[in-house]
């Protein structure tokens, strides 16, 4: 049985998730303007027509990717909050965020989503998602507004060094920055970034 035949037999929900996962990676690597539904279809191992039939448009697919990315972060953070292993909650949240690096598409697509703040369709979703994460940190994790803001700033730094691929640099200043951004474990950051 070929891979295509196997994919055709996936339940619709699994196939949809497969497309969203592929779209997250493609949008993360190429941005909204640079990505095409054909590239996403190739990455998902399906036809471009199926991508369009499932989501309607590239914009609608990008909106779904945005919701998925925010949802993944919320789920990871809620799990970290609920898992009281003796570590302070901010440390657990930080580790949960670093673990998301393994799914490069999530963090890099968020960077693109946030950069489209002036887009009438995507901007409100980016703002709502960012504020939902802030509220989760403040209200559910119990971080002060200052600590929640600092946590978000560190998360954006992680997204930026990941997008710039500074973890692969030979520049000692770049490596110092990445090492500090990831809590001192550069080799773990590199391993997660490699997928």
C-alpha cells in the first residue's frame, strides 16, 4: 500500500491535523506571503485541491494555523501549571515553552502571525491569542503582571533567535545570547531546534 493510499484512509480529523501541522512548518519557514497552498500540499503529501477544498483559502488556513499555535501553547502551559513537581511555576512554564521548539512550525508561525498585526483578518487573531496567553500566565499560573510581561518578552526572544537560526552560529555573542535565552542549555536548544 502506498503512502498516498494510507493518507487517503485517515479519518478527516487526522487528515485536517496533518495539513495544519504541515502548514505550520511551511508558514513558519516562508511566512504568510511566501508560502503557497501548493507547498503546503506537498509537505502534507496531498493535493493542493484538497488543501483548498478543506480550508477554502490560504488566509483561512493561516487563521487555523494561528488558532492551533495558540491552543498548543495554552495546552502546554496548563499542563505545566497542573504538574507541580516542586519546581517554581515560571520554570515549568519556561521548560514547556522550550519543549515547543521541537515543533518549529508553532513558534515560527506565531512570529509571522504577530508581525501581521495590521492585517484585518489576522491581526485580531494575533492580538487575541497573545492576550489569551498573557491572561493565562497572570490568572491561571499566578504570575504578577510584571512577571507575565517578562515571560512573554523572553518567549519572543526565543522565537527571534530561533527564526534567525542564531543557535547554529559560530559567533560567540550569538551563542551567548542564545544560551542565556534558553536558560543555559544550548545543546538542548539545538537538539530541539533540529527537530
